[in-house]
């Protein structure tokens, strides 16, 4: 959390799923605001709003975005009418929440009927985590899948279950994977069966059910 890069990444992997023509964008867990700022100046977004829990970081984001709401998304009611946003970003956010299901219901109200929610969510089924469980070394870390601030853990199945139970249709738009010769050899040796265990994060595009 003391690493400045923790809040200052531009999530191009997430932004590539923002629909063309998006005019109003909400970035939940916006950090220093650089992802939404990038969207505003490269994707034609006209209004970029952020929500950030850490106040000093939110103050930095306010220099880049049209508005930043400081506080806990689980406790606040955002002052926007139904259907206001064309796109909502939740990049590595839902796993930090006590009740991400209720937050998704809350955010669904804010999406336009044709809007999308784009999320990145860590995969607890990654090989490194499974190995730690097997060898009794499941320990929290400063960042990553076992980030010590994570309250919820997900696999592909439970991600889909979470979105469908809160009023969305969900599309798995991609994944961020571990690379390197070990994963390559493992994938070859298992004829591709180990490929799902190299996924670090799932990228999700969800649409509200009418």
C-alpha cells in the first residue's frame, strides 16, 4: 500500500473493454485517477467520475477527474440518477469489499440499459495459490492474489455466479496470465489442461438484465 504504483497504474487491459461511444464513466476504486483520466483523453469520454477510499489518493485523483467521491462505496449513495453512466469500472475492487454482491446491485441502478460494467478480479485458482494451500503456506502478501486487504476470493465459476445473482449477464472478456518457461512447459506437458491455472485475473464485461 505504500508503493506509489499501487494507486497509479493505467489499466489499459481494462480500458480496452470500454465500449466505443462511452460518454459518462464511473471508476470505482479509481486510485490516483490515471485510468479514468486516460479514458477521458483517449477514448472520448466526456465525464469521468471516481470513487476512492483512501483520502490522500482521492485528493490526487481530483486533479484529473471531473469529480471524486471519497469514502467507502459500500456506505455511500452516489448522487446520480438511474442509468446515468455508460460504463462503470471495478478494476481489482470487488475482492476488497465485505459485500460485493450488494455493491453490484447498487451500481446496476446507475448503468444505462445498454451500459456495461468492466471488472478485473483475481483468480484464487491460480497454481501458485493452490500450491501454497497444498503445502500449508497460505499467507497474505503486500499485493497480488493474496493481497492482505482482500476479503473475498473468487474462481471463474463464483465470479459468474456473483454477477448473475445480482442482475447481470456476464461475458469473460479475457484474462491476465502468468508467463514464463515453467508455465509453458506445464501447459505442454498437460496438453493444455493446466492453462486455467495460469490465470492471475479474469477480465469481465457485465451488462444489466433489463
